C-alpha cells in the first residue's frame, strides 16, 4: 500500500520535479527558453517560430514516454539540440542541391538602405555565425550556451549530462577552435 503525503505549505515554490508532465504546462514554462535556444543554436537564417513549433511537435509525441528520469529542461534541450542538428543537415543538403542544379532560391529579404553601423553589425554577426556554422556541433553548442546564453559550466553540464570540469575542458577547446577559424577567415578577407 502506497501512502501519499500532501503538504499544505503554500509558501513552498514548486520545483521542476513537482511539475506535472503536461504539454501545456511545459510549453508555458519553457516556450521562451526553447525559442532562445533555437535562435542561438540555429543562427540568423533560422525561422525561430517554425523551429519552436517543430520542437514542440516532437515534445508532444515523446511526452507520454518521458518518465522524469532527467530534468525537463535537460530533456527539452536535448530535443531542441537534435531538432536544430537535423534542420542544419537538411539546409546543407538543400544548399548543395541548389548549387548543383543552378536553381538557387532567393530566401533573403531585400535589404533596405541602413546606416554604416548597422551594416557593420550585420557583417560581424554573419562572420560570427559563419564560423559557428563551420564548427563541429559539440563545440558550437558549448559556445552558444556559455558565451551567448551566459550559462555557467555547471548549468551546461546539467543540460548536456556532463561534469562541469568536462564542460570547461571542451569549452577551452571550442574557444581555441573558434579563434583559429576566425584568424583563417580574417586572413581570407584581407
């Protein structure tokens, strides 16, 4: 016989482990976080709204099998990360096919005349995401979470199921890889 103890302590805040695994609750609680992860992992060419919809379609399909062995945020990050990986793979394939067939689709909006500062920021963002795009996924994910999302090594370790020391070592390697690629890119443009 299992007995359940109910607490009437209203001052206690619910934790992630207390949250029921209902789709609506998860969406309301983590929708913005998932959108931020998707935008940062996918880069400027991603449609964040479409990607969030795709991610939460996967969540709705997998939710009945989620037992709560991992934190909900860890589970969602894993789904987001894999969905973005799949999207990036499909985009690379699409670009390759369009180059081979010489039917390149015009997917960017016409640029309006902007001040020089906005152009420079845009170019810097393009260089940044170009370098990130060329990096291995394990390095890109760490840099996005640490440098852009400003998460600690411990938080990243929880999301990626790694020890904080392992995250720091991999982050060091990812930064070195990024700097090396940036030097090569700057050498090409000069």
